C-alpha cells in the first residue's frame, strides 16, 4: 500500500543534564520522550531505578539525612529547611565524610565550603553564589569555591542565559587550575549542551573519559552523539557503557534506538527486548518496541507492545498518542479516536492528539466534531520566537478541505472536480506544506446545518450483491499492500483502492464497448486522466490529510519553476528503510553513469576509475571516489536518469535526479527527485496519450476477439502506460497506489485477474523509475502478478460508480466493518 505520507526523520536538539538527565528529543517515526520521562531515565529515585542507581551518583552532591528512615513516624523533616542549625549540621557531616569537591587542609574553610554546597542542594542558588563569592574575596584561588559558584550559576542557567556564561567562566577557571578532574569537564558539558554547543560538550566528555572512564560518562556522551545523529558512534558508547555496567536499561534502550534510526529494525527489536529483560516494567522500552514493530508493518505485535506499556500506566500519554496514530494509519479510525480522546483528557492542549482527533472525525464524515477539534489547534498560536508545530501549520489546510468536503457530501462525485474547484495557490501551498500565507484567499463556506454528518452503516444493511462487491474490494486491496519495512497495512486504503480497481475495470469495459461515462459534469468517452482520476478520488477520500492533487493543475507560475517530488534515501546516518531494496540497483546505475562520463571526458583514466568502482559496494563510498578522480566534485555530485520514448524511438526524456552530497561518510545526503515542469509534463503526457489511444483501440478489438495474443498486447500497453505515469510522478501524493490500482483494473477489463502480490521490498513506482525501459518493467511486473483468467462473476458485480456516487456513500462504505462477514483469502 502506498504510504500515507513520506516520512521525514527529525531529531531535535536536546538538553543533557549530567546524571539527572533532563532532555527533550523528537525522534524519527514519533519515537518521543517527554521531559518528565527522560528526567527519570538519567537518574530517578533509587526506589525506581534501584538496579543501577549507584551509577547515578552525580559528580556534585548527594544530600540526605542519615538519621531519618523512610516511613518513620513522625515523618522525616527536610534537612534543607531554612534552619541554620541543620544546614550547619549537614555541612559538618559533609566535612567529616569528605563529601564535597576540592577540600582543603583547613577545617574551618572546609566547613564554610560545605555550607555553600548545602545551599545548592537546597535550591538556594543566589545564597550559595553570595556565600562562595565571600569566600573567594578572601582567597581568589579557592578552587572549591569557584567550582561551587560555577555549579550554582549552572543551576540557574535556564532562568537567564547570562548565568550559563558565568558558570562556564568559573568551570573553565577550575579546569585551568585542576586539569585532571573528570567531574569538572562533565559539569561543563552539562552547561554547554543546552546552549547548542554540542561539539564542545562532546570534547569535555571525551576528556573526562580519558581521565577516568565510567559507565555513566560513556552513557552521557552516547546520548549527546545520539542527539547529534551520529548513531554509529553513539551505539559504540552505549555498548562501552554496558560492558562496564550491564544492568542499565536506559543505555540498552538508547542502543536500540541507534539501530532503529539506521533502519536496522530487527537489531533494534532484539535490543529493546534486552532492555526489557533488565527491567520488565520499562514503559519506554515497550513503547519503542511497539514503534519498531510498526515500522516493520507488524501491526499485531505493535499493538501488543503498546498494550503492555499501557497496562503498566494506563495514563501514559505518549503510548496513547502513538497507538492512536498507528490505529489511524491502519484504517481503524474509531479506535484511534478513543486513544486521542483519552490523550486529551490527560493533556487538553496536546496539539498532536487534537489534530489527529479532528482528522479522524473528518475522515469518518463527522465534520462538526472534526472541525471543532481543528479550530482548537488553530487557537494554539505559537509564542513570539517559538517554532510552530507541524500540526499547527497543517490544520488550516485540513479545515478548509474539510469544509469543501462537507459542502459536497451529497453532490454526485461525477459532477465536480476537486483540482478545478480548489484555488490554485491553496493547492500549491498545501502540496508543498508551506505556511498558510495566501493572499486574497476566500475561505470555504462554513458548515451548513442542513447537511448532516455521515452516519454509521452496518454491513448487513447492504444488499448481498453490494456485500460481495465490498468483500471483493477488500481482497483486491490486500494484493496491493507493500510487504516492505516502513509500510503499515491500512485496511481503509485497501478497501478504497480495491473499489477503485473495480470501478476502473467497469469504466474501461464500458469504454471498450463504445459506451460513454459521466465525468466532471459531462458525458463523454473516457480519457486516460479520467481512468486515473477514478483511483485518485478514492485515495483522496480515504485519507483527507494527504493532498492528492494533479501537479499540472497547479498555478502556471508554480509549474514553470518546477515542482519537485523529493525523497531522502540517506540523510547523515538515517536510512529510509522503505527504499533499501533499491540501493543496489541505484548504485550500479550511478557506477555506469560515472564510467560513461569518464569515458567521454577522461578516457585515459577510465581503467583506473573502473578498478576503483569495482571495490565500491555502498552508495556512501562513491563520494570519495568521485572526489579522487574528478576535481569538479567538491561537496557532491548529481546523476540523471533517462527514460526512452516508445512514441519516438531514439528520443529520451528526463527521468529522476540522484544527488549525493557531503563532506564525509556519515555526513551525507543521498536523495532522488523528479522535477515536474511544464515541458517535461507535456513530453510524458504525449507518450501516455499515444499509449492510451492504442490501448483503447486494442481494447475494443479485444471485446470482439478471444485471441490470447490480443490480451497480451493489451496487458503490455497497460503496463507501459503506467511506466510513464510513474516516471512522470504527476501527483503530489499517492502516485504509486493510484498507478497500481489502474493497472489491476485495466487488466481485469481485459479479462485478466491479478493473483500474485508485490514481492517483499518492491515498490511499483520505484520499480518503474529504476527500470531502463517499459519492456523491462512490463516483464518484471508480469512476474509479480501471476495473471489468470478473470472469473465471469466479476462482470455481475454492481456498478461502483452508481452504488457509491456521492462522497457520503463513499465514506459510509469505508467506515463499514466487514471483518466478520468477508471470507479470509490467503
């Protein structure tokens, strides 16, 4: 199944706080931790993390009353009250036990120093700063006072950035005087990381490790490397930490996350399981395991892991949010809404849950609840200087499209056209995910009371023939499901595209029988775009979050500049797991193009280049080779593919562009993109039109013939047409699933049924883009499909276009649960 949206992988800069790590990160595929959760992960209370709490002693202080037992009566009185006697008592205890840094030989001075550290422990940072300042007036070289004042400024650094500068100044003075104390470097790293000075913080942690390696230091440096997206180095640090101290669930979790981000899902799953062996009630390990299973497309195991997390804490916000999102993308919208509602009960201003709740309601045709939720997101204006969330940026587009859908609920779909109705600038901004800054935009009309929401429809309420139609659509849709990491089965989209396939079959059959169809308010012969528009309308209605729009219907100004479909395959060390199957074929293609280039411009060095390329087995290794043999290659290079014309043999069109940039392995961008310009669009459309004209003629002939050769010729034309469609990439989203549903429907019109499934790791659009000719693509696709003669009963199915002629009836059938009625097919 084509993805709901190409996933983009984002890691936010985080704050690392020594042992009491407080940092907030946003991970690829919604693997997120809240600040409160992560503060526990650094070093929570011993009762929570008693297995490895000993490793959580900070480099500064541990303050407790040794004479007070937990649960005693009367309750323990805090030693950190403003009672001067108790503060002095605690200070003396520190002195006796030598529990503060950089003590001196003088007992009275040590007692004064200890008082300053007790003040820090009590949160009295200003008082501690004043106290240490007085001591430094008497002895400007008193290292412990410098260190204490630096710590106190550091504790205040979140309140005022100036405090961070003062903290760094004091800690740097200490390092000058005491260069071999690892805890000072560690403390300075704590201040540097929130300032975004990650490389300096890493340098300090590295120095601390050189002076005195520890599991804690490796874990902290690994965390900063993880935040920097250097996942290989981070994994090595977490491994070192675990070798020094095995019983660290948090280090094991983060080791698993380094695998996850590199696309090594099976290794990630095994590591998350290891973390759960160390701590069976580790909620974040269950949650991360669920996300890894989700990325594998294993819905059942993902649900089981989310369930375990929520059994440990039924109010675990992120598990509810992530499970709700997974349910939405699985097509289980009503269940998703339940998770988002619970999420919002716990956190009413959670934008993700509010947006997803509104989206789920709209997708089910519950527009009043949906738009109410969307409006709440719109009211959450970001503060001055604060970056707007992706939900805030998207919500106005969704609200406008929701209003449009609502106003057209009861108008026959054949009587209007979304691409023509929506304003050009609106479509352009929506497809490009730009902020909603559209000049002279006129809002869609508000909800009209006489148009009611879509009501639930029971499967039994449909006639037996329509029930068979729905079950057949479910089966056909399942054949389109990609069995590839990164794609979650979506039952709703499966049904939608199954119905699209049958409708394409019926429309093509009518066309080949010289009948006309109703399109955009007109009755006429079916054109090639109409054939694809059948699939487009079903893909749109299945998921209103995705702007499935024709790019050539965008404003002329936007099209003249080019509209890029861009896919990152590798960014840094983050691998797009959906496309890993194609890395090898793309690598071989790039090698061939490099040899062609050097054959033309550097024939003398061709043999040396060829020998060097023979040793290249990964895309990442190409950049050094190109820099070695081509002085023009500085930070990267591009390679363009070509698509041969069938209409004009010998002519070639621009295919896709491969870009490899970066200054080193591990810091590279490997991407592909197609640029939809007006000229390129016209070239491909002329190819598609010629093939469609030939297909229509042969299809009409096939209706009068039973020759096997005619059916095979029709099959070749269908697949060739889709080959050019996929290389053109004419839609803002969903080109792959739209193309394959048209393939299956047109083949069924020719009397052929698709029995086979798309092989593991294969994608229809990428297969077309990376195959050098339509003939090769046709041969490959046929090997997948395992074509058989179409059973005659298909011809007796009810008309999809007539049965579901309104958006309302389309949404109704997508909402209907058929799980206990349709026979299971392998």
